[in-house]
């Protein structure tokens, strides 16, 4: 008589709620681990973004400081006369010392970048910083006249030409305006009352892919406008999609976790960051403003 075959016993592993089997992980532990990893990744990304943002801000502040030094160099060579922001009749020269006439490069020679170029060693790329550095490739591929035009129109920083240096489009160099409003813009360093506050340059932007044409935001524009002149020039609320809403000033940098700031250069060569709300103070823009909400008015009888 044959002995019965041994019975096969199936080993069953029962996973009880809150327990573990065979050294594995519970669903709760797995989810906790995944959440911890996600948090670590988010922290690393945030730290990397903050470092990159701080690096870009520091780089652009260095560019702003170089621009301020060049601006002061122009004034020194011109016996204290301030660089005109937008004007006819002022000489602009190329790297070979040749004159850049307005008829050769229409309008471009009126703008400050080409007149300041000799004080930047004619390194026109130095007029671009941060994300706007990408335009350097565009400039290099253009014919000379076109590249000079682009450089004159879209540098990374705009000049406060309404109140510093003078701007033909805002009454600068006009006998009628000077008779009506007095010497409302600084023409000489000796005229400046608050050199540590008066803005010369600010990081800028525009909606013009080419001057006169509307489009998406482009970082860089040759002019920044004050909040007011003979009337208000800024909107009550800043619109990040409308560069003109804050006078073409660009708060393209972040300071801290969320504060958006623009970089500004003052007459004394100082470089700092300011929010759009801080820049609504007219005393930062005008040499003669005596209140944050000041507006230029005609002289009395």
C-alpha cells in the first residue's frame, strides 16, 4: 500500500492594516516618502531659481554701475554738461571716430546710446544685460546702419531724459518751454540738488518690436518716463503687459520671495533697486520736484 503523497500547503501572506510583511513598506510609508522627496525637489528648485535671480540682478547692477561711470565721464569731458537724452545737433561718432549723422542713421543719432558709446569703449554689447543679452546676436547679424538703429532704440536701460539732459519730445531745448516752465531739466552737474536721489537710468522695457509698432513685451528701451510731467504719465495700476503703464520702467528682477524691482542709477553713481510704487515719487525723477505727487506747472507772472 502506497503511502499518501504529502499535502502541499500554500503559504499565504496576510497584510494587515497598519502592519508590514516581509520587510516591505506600507502604502502610508510610500506616500510619506514620495511627499518628502517632492518637498526636497521643490526646495532645490526654489533655491536654484533664487540663486539665478540674484546672479542676474547682480550682473545687471554691475552693468548699471558701468553705465553711470560712462555718463559721468561724458559730463567731465564736457565741462559738467549733462548728456542730452534725445536731441538733434549733438555729435555721435563710431569706433573709428567718424561722425554718425542723423541722415545716415535716421533718428538713431538723436538718442543717447550712440553719443555715450565712446565712453563705453564702443562696446555696444555692454548696453545689454540679463535676458536682453540675447539681442547681441541679433545686432551682430544686421547691416551697420540697422545695428546702430537697434542699439539706439533698445538698450537694457532707459534714460530719464525728460528731467535729466533734455528730451526734444518733452520740451527739451525749446525756448518756449524754458520761458514757460523755467529750467525744468538738469543740464549741468552743478544744477543737481539731490545727486543721490535723482535718477539717470532705470531698467526698461517696451511693447514696440520696432519703434511705432505694438507687440509683446521686449526688455530694453532708450527712454523711461517719470510718473508725471505737465500731467500724469503713468497709469494708476501697473500692468505687466503694458510697458507704458509705468513709463517703460521694467521691474524685471525679484528681490526676496515676491518683490518685483527695477534697477536705477542716480547722478552720484549709486545703483539700487526700487519697486514701481517707490518710483512713483516725483522727487526721484525731477531736480525741482518738492513733493511725491508734484506736477510741472507754468511759472507765475
